[in-house]
């Protein structure tokens, strides 16, 4: 692992998700730790809140626009915006154009943000061209493809390339790895009778593969799966990719 040259040193504005802020602060800390190791200046604006996705997905477009407009204003001048979440990155990159359709001023800001916005693993591999971060994690790991990351952003190999570069890790494949875990934001609240069995299928695949850790890039998926693991008393743990990449075991 080597730092970027000072001449090429970018400035990254970190977007921390609602779940990260409230339940997984260690994920944001790991992202900052990794980026600073690479010689990157990381900034964090404490005025940030939500990307607007929960309201958008539930049909409250006016409320979602108010929240999303704040995001556009806060990050309008950032060199890069990096988020440890495929879900939030997808909302901003894929669905903001739909949300602000007909508002030329906001759409111009959306275009500027989309060109500088990256999901964490995508930024490391495709922008910084870095895979080996010097991490060490002597455990058997399975990677879960979250839906927005895989289907909306088409990010599949980047997290795996980063995991394969981790020393001592054993990366195992999940059967039907492209299946949803059942979280789906408000879907898991509205339809638990569907959401829970989907999560159980994902956990069954992980335990069948002999994984010790189930790793993903979205805290929503991890929260959903961790709850099921706890209730079932399974010998399995969940981690965000950033936590693995920051590990020095």
C-alpha cells in the first residue's frame, strides 16, 4: 500500500448515512482511517442528514425533495463525495434526476454531484486504483451483494477485489449470491412475512458456506441480517467492508 503523491492528493467529502450515523459510527471511522492512510484529505460536514431515500421509496416525493435539496447544497463544491453505502449512492446518482425532473437549477446541481459521487469500494478501486490496503483479517468471509449496489450501480467485482487483497482472509462464495437479503428499507417493515424468510435464506447460504463473517457494503442489509442472526443464535457475525479493510489482525 502506498500513499498518493501530494500533487494528486484529492479532497473527499464524506457522506455518512442515517444508519451509519445512528447505529454504525465505526464504519465511518474506518472509512476515514483508510482514506487518510492513503494520504487523502477527508472532510465531514456535520449539517448533513439523510439522502432522502426512505421518504422517496415510501412515496413522499415532496418531503424527499426537501431533504435531497439540502444534500445538493452541502456538497455542491466538493471535489469528491464518498459514501460507504450502495443504497444512498444509488439514490443520489440514479434517482435524484427523477426526483428533480423539471427543476433545471437543481438538475444542474445533480449533474455536478453525480460526476463526483462514488460508493466507497468503487472509489478505492476505480478512482484511486488501489486494492491492497495492507489489511489483515484471518477469517472465513462471505460477501453479500446488496441490491442497489449490484443492480443500480453495477458494482460487483470491486468489493471482491478488495477482499481478495486482504491478508489471511478466506473469501467463500454464497449460493445464489445475487438474491436480496430481504431488507429493502421500508419493505422489511411493511412485509416482514416476506422479508424475514429472505434474510433466513441468505443466512442459510452463509452458514452452508462455512463463513464466520458476512460482509456487505450497506448497513441496512447488515442491520437486518444481524437481527436475524441474534434471534437465531447463529455462529455468524456481520461486518461492513470498511471494517475488514481497516483491520490489522
